[in-house]
C-alpha cells in the first residue's frame, strides 16, 4: 500500500495522557497512530479501528468506516478530537472542536 493513498478528511487527535497531538488523514496514519501512539492498547473500539484499517488496506471497507472507527476509538480512550471543516465563504479548511 502506498502511504498517501486511501486518504480521508483529517482529524486532529489530542492525547494529553502521553502529551501528543497528531493529525490523521489516511489509513496509514490511522494505523500508525493506533499501533504506535495510542494511549491504551485494548478496548472493543480500539480493536475495531485496527480491523477497519486492515480491511481498508485490502479494499474490503470504506474510508468512512476507518474514520468512524477511529472516532469511536478516540471516544473510548478519552482522546480529544478536532475535526477539519470547510469555511464556506473562504473555501478553506479550519480546525473546529468536536464537542461530544
């Protein structure tokens, strides 16, 4: 798999317990973040996110499933998420807090 294919709308992940902030915008960056930088290494949503990444690599699921699984894993691990949203009048992207 080429690392910069299989891209989706970016997510900013703030992981205060390990003092990191990461921008995830592809299956590769999601898998790397989950396997090497995630604050916990268990949980149902964590496992589902890893499986979603593998399924996407093999063309068996959508990028939206990977992104959604990553959001659920973040909620499970108490990782704060910032979503990128278009600014309609500027046609640019800006980070907005996802408060859930």
